[in-house]
C-alpha cells in the first residue's frame, strides 16, 4: 500500500464540479457518520469522491482529506498507517492547521494500539484532546475522549473511561452530533459491562442493535453482537449458546464487510465459548483462525488474550507443559498492557497447571500473586466508586452554576429590555434610515443580478443551453495557453450534423431544433467531465478537450459519433436516423492560436464529409497544402 495518496487538482473553470463548498459538505457528512460505510471498498469509494472535490492548491482541504484517509482508508497495515499519520502531523504543524493535527494524533494512536498495546496510544490521544481544548473545538474534544476512554476501559480503568464517555456524550449533544452521540452509546455500554453493570450494558447494546438495524449499519450491528457475546460469556450463568450465536453472527458480518480484525475478535470469542464449554480442541481451532486473521490485519494487540485462551485449552486437554508456555507468553503481554483483570485469570489458570505437574511451590507463588492482584482490583473498584461520585458531584455543581448563570442572563435581559423601551424613539430614526439604505441596496442588487443574467445570456446558446461562439472563445484560448505553459496536450473536435438541411426541409425547423437538442444531450453524456462543447453555427459544434492527446481525442470523437448514431429519434423523424461527421485536431508544438487549431479540425471535418460522412477524420501535422486547399462553406473556424 502506498503511504501517500496523490491529490489531483480540480479544473479551474466555472463548470467544474470541484469546489470548497462541495468538498466541505461531503467531508462533514463523512465525519459525522451520516454516510454509512459498510466495507473497506465503500470507504475507498467515498474517499475517492472526496478527493475529487479538493480545490486546486488548497493545502488545508488536502490535509483534511488526508487525515480522513488515514482513519478510514488505510486497511490492515498499522505500520503504514502510523507513518502516514506522522507525515500528516508534520504537514499540519507546518501550515498551522490545528484540526488536522488533532486528527493525525488520533490516527497515529489508533495504529499504535494495533502495533503494540493500547497504553502506548495514550500520549497521542491526550495530545489531540489538549489541542482541541485549546482551539475550543468541542466536537474534536469529544472524539478524543472516546478514543482515550476506549483505551482506559481496556486497561481496566473503567470509571475513568465512563467519565470520558459521559463527557463526550455531553459535547456531542451540545454540538448536535446525533450519529456520533448514538455511536458513543456503544462505548458507554462497554464501560458498564467491564464495571460489572450488566443490566445497564445490555440496555445500551440492545438500543444500539436497534439503531444499527434501522440504519442498515452492518459495522454497528457487528460491534453490538460482539459485545452482547462477551456479556453472555461473563454472566454468572455463562449463557454459552446465546454467546455463540452472537459471535457467529459477528463473524458472518465481519466476512461480509471484509474486516479481518473483527473476524479475529469473533474467532477469539468463539474460542472462549468452547473453552468454557469444555470443547478444547474446538477452542484451539478457533484460536488458529483468529491468529490467521490477525496476520492479515497486522493487529498485534490481542496477543495476550490468544495466548491466555490457548493456555486454557491446552490445560483442558491435559497438556500442562504447553499450557504453561502459553500462559508465560500471555503474561509478557499483560504485564506490558497492565490489564489486571485478565492477569488475575492467568495466574489462577497457571497455578492449576503447575499443581497438575506437581510444581506446588510455583503454584503457590501464582496464587499469592493472584491474591495481590485481586487486592489491587478491589482498591481500583473503590477508586471507581470515588471517581464516579466525584464526577456526579462535579456534574451537579456545574449544572447548579449553569442555572445561576442562566438566572443572571435572564436578569440582564430584563434590564436591557427596560433600557430598550426608554430608547426606542431613538431607534425609530435609525430604522427609517436603515430602511432607506436597504431599499438602495436592494435596487443595486437588482441591477447587478440583471447584469449577470444578461452576461449569461450573451454567453449561452438559447436553443441548446450550451456555450455559444463567444463563450467557446473565452474558454478555449486560456485553455490552450495553460496547455502550452504546462507542456500538456490539448485537442479540438469540430462536428457537423449530416444532411441537416434535408431534415429541416422535410420535417420543418421545429423538428430540426428538437434534433439538435437531442444531439447535444447525447454529446454531453459522452464527454469527459472537463470537456466543453459549444455551438458555433446552425448545426456546427466545437468541443474543447483539455489534456487530451491524439488517441484520447480520437476516442472521444468516436464515442460522440456512436452516441449520435444510436439516438432513437422515431418520435421526431419517423423512419430516419441522424449521424454526424467530425474533425479532430491536436495541438502541435509551437501552436498558440485557438483559431488555427479549430481551422485544422474544420478541414478534417470537411474531409470526413467528403469521404462519405458519419466518420471521424484527424488533422494532419503542419500546413499541408492539400489540406488547406479548400474549406466547405458553413464549416469555417470561429472567426466571423
């Protein structure tokens, strides 16, 4: 995968669809989650559309595209993602674009999680939050809180995670981010699950599942299935059948949307179910599948859980030496990540294997260590309670302060209203003067709009709605100048409707006008996005083809000819078909005059008509006397 995706500058003329407004609207929709992305192919398709909207030379919007590509587009390659984010951070700091810097911090943190451990991502998430707070961007603060909260939850700091998620929810609500607020409910549900508040967790997850089904959001459904599966595994009665059903459905969706990381997590969940159900061989098979999926995704963050589950499976099969090796590998991961809950489980399982091998001293050491870990977990649980109570107290205090500020604002409003009544007569004169100014501005605006309307009319062919001769001149010469400056190719096509006079004579001018309109519609559909077509005579048209070499120009012309020939005009010309003849000329080295380029295409058009019509002819190179000998009347260049 290439780390840096090239950004293609959009065309500059008024007909280009690229522009700041179009880019910003679609980028906002993607960032707010209003565009449902199901597969990685969907993400790349949406990102490609966004890339095509970047205005030429707009460094800030290019960076905005790049940080969205960093988060959505880089797939199964965390090393590449981290390098991409680091380059983005440098570029964002260079031009002083704080929002991009924040998002590149988040992207680097997410890839760092996959490369090593979740704890290693915290510096990036904290840095992003700090910059977002400094910029007073509540939406980005909320995003950062959800990133950081997810890590804290994985590390067992569930109360701190819940505080982050609840604060993020308030920020999302204050900024009207409905979709992101809904997605944050998933984070809150996980925190409640890890705190042991299973009822609250299930309520949130059921709501998320409902939202995911309503919005046909497969990733959200998949995530809800995974968490409901873990919730069933961790319940006191261990609802293994229900857990297996959820993990199996998550696996199905993961395969459907081509998410290797999710497939790995689902296989890991199924391995837990098999271990708890005594199917140790099945558990090892599921863990092998999980490891295969993790290799595809490049995610190394689940090494601790895979090794732990492998140890439990080998212990269940009586292979205690192998189990201890698995537990030792898991311990290396868990000591680095600091996840005490899983570490306590590991110590208990390994002590049983030591005991089965007669290594009672080692078994006793693990049990003693497990007691210490449980004491630490108890202290954390008490700390959780203190943290949540402090959060609730601070929240209540802030709400009380907000009510006091609201009361102060209400009093100030009353005072201002009283002052307004006293001074109302002074404003009457100001209002009258303002009305006069508005009237003058309105009249001036009418004049400006009328002038613009007249300008558009002067540049547009009234029958077909495309550019007229003058507009083609205005577009074509600068286009040629730009091609010369950039040493790029450019071509012109001149086309003429075959036997058009016979159509007018046989069916009337009204039918002829309808035929021309249909031909223009067919031609516009066949052109590239940057191409421009204009009408320069009765049935004669010119097409400007920027960045088109000889072969491209020939292909475009042939496509125009075929489209027109395929037109069904039975409702206008019963029993008749319409065709066009076309001449193509490509810019020669040193050629600087648009009119000369069109003259060469016009002479090629004459040869096409002389050779039987309904064909494409290309202009030769240089000033061939045989080519310049004659120009058919009605096929002149742009000059009157």
